C-alpha cells in the first residue's frame, strides 16, 4: 500500500474523530452520548461494509470506579477497629476492601456490578464479506470515553503517588493487619498515619464531573478500523478469503463490558472457523507502536502466532513494531483471549502514562497523523498476510481459553 494512501486514511481518521466529538459531545460509558456516538459510527460504517448491526447490552457503568470511595471508607473503618483493639474485625474489614479492589481492578470481574445502577450500552458491528470466505478478521476499538483521572491531569507525579498508595494500602489493610502477624505498634502507627491520607487522595482519583474527549483513547482505534474498511471498499486493499468485521465496543472504560458482551453473544461463531481479533488502542505515539503480548495487568497472554504475524507485517513494510505488555489496565483483546479467540492488541502510547491519557487534553487536535498512518499500514499488511495464508497462517486450528483468569 502506498504511503499517500495511508496518509489519506490517517487524515480521514482525524476528520471522523473531529466530527464525532464536535457533534456528539461527552461519551461516558452507558450514557446518551455514548449511544449517540454508536449510532453515528454505524452510519459511517454503512458506506464501507455490507452489513451493519447495533447490539445493545445491559451494563453497570459506574461499578468499575464507583467502588473506590466505599473501599476508602472500609480502610478508615479497618484502621479505627485496629486501634480500638478489635484486630480480627479490623482484618475482616480490610480483607473485604482488598477483595473488592482485586476482583474489580485486578481481574475485571463483574462480581459487584449489581450494587450499581444499570444502563444500556451498544456494540456496533460492520461486516465486509469476502468473495470466497474461509476466515474472519475482527478489528476495532471502543466508542466510550473515560471520566477524567484527576491526578494524571495534575501531573504524573501525583498519579503515581496515589496509585502506589492505593496498592500499598490494599496490601496493608488486607494482609498486614492479620492478627497473627503481631505487627509492632510503632510500625503500625507509622503505616496507618501515612497510608490513610494517601488513600484519601486515592478516593478522589476520578473526576466524575468531567468526561474526556477521548480522541486518541479511543476514537483512533475505532476510526483506524473504519479506515481499513474504507480502503477495502475502495479497492486499495484486497481480501479474497477473509471476512472483515469492524467492531466498535461500548463501555470499555467500564471494565471491558462491551467486549465481554460481544464474546458472550457471538460464542458459537467465534468458536467455529478461523477467527482472529486485533484490538486497536490509543494510536498516538509513533515511537511506542507495539504489539501487546500480555494484557489485563499482565495476567493474560495473547496469541503468540498472531503477535508474530503483526511483527512480520511491520518488518515487511519497514515499520518495526515493538513488543510490549499492558502492566496496568486492559484492552478489549483480553476479553477475547479469555474466551478462546486468537487475539492481540496494537497500541501506540507512552506507558508512563502519557500526559493526555484520561484527561481533557485527549483532543482531536492532539492526534498524530504519522502514527495513525503507520498503524494503518501495519494493520492492512497484517490483514493481507492473514488473507494470503491458506488455509491459515497458524500452526494449529484453534487456541485454548486463557485460564489464567476466568471470565466473571
């Protein structure tokens, strides 16, 4: 594919993001804005694919971050019980707080969702059929945008400080207060005195009043997928045996809920045939263009052969793709891998994290066309390699579910 075609596709991505942000406004998970954005994307898809569907699903969008303040209160209660000499009860309360944090943020389980208000979100699916289909390539990103991370907006130092304090606080109140440890009271006093104020800062991690524009995270992924569909529709990209599915998920920022809903609704078709999924996530920083080999807080390992295919594609077109992993957080690819679908994530973001990440700085003006152009070229070449291999570029016909974490 010629560089000017990729450059034109990158400009298309920025223009689509600008249009959607200007016309729709905030797109919090499960909100009316997210719903409007999903329908707008569906209309955009109609010109590049053969079929478009919008699939609703029930979600509890505030559950993924809504637990933070209740857990903070549990920490305070645990501390008070510890100092008035109820060590066993103190540990029970601390352990409960620790359990909530680990299941929600650590494992992305839906265990506590029922405690939060429900809403309706949507996945948008566009299908471009091949002349002689034997395989399916699913590519896409997520429609919704995050509530602002207050401390990343104020600066990376504060973000790291309060993230670490939250992790250490969970460990302390969930483990170190176990009565059998008999922690010396001076050490306990110092730990409580330091952790409680820091955990108070952690309690105000999310600015619920501000929804970020979400141009890079993740309209870049959504519209890079559409750009691939557009290139295919225009004849700049040819796929003979591969059906192309464009997927725009809802509520990724609420714990991968759209991806989880998709793999559940399409369980049978995903299990039959040669199906792979490429998650496209925050394509902004060219020097960090990478395949994520591991995901979901480093706990889920993606398909090695698919990752290798992306690396091969990058090498062939002179755009090297690095190897990386998601150590904190997750992408939609994690839900697909857990469901037994060959998957990986292509991303291009400073993992430190970037100054715009989950802040109001994530505007369409900040999008980088060079990065988008490179990403589109790599995705298109990956699609070609997948399509050209007959019957499959992989050594085995399927993959086992990643059982490192069960899907809950």
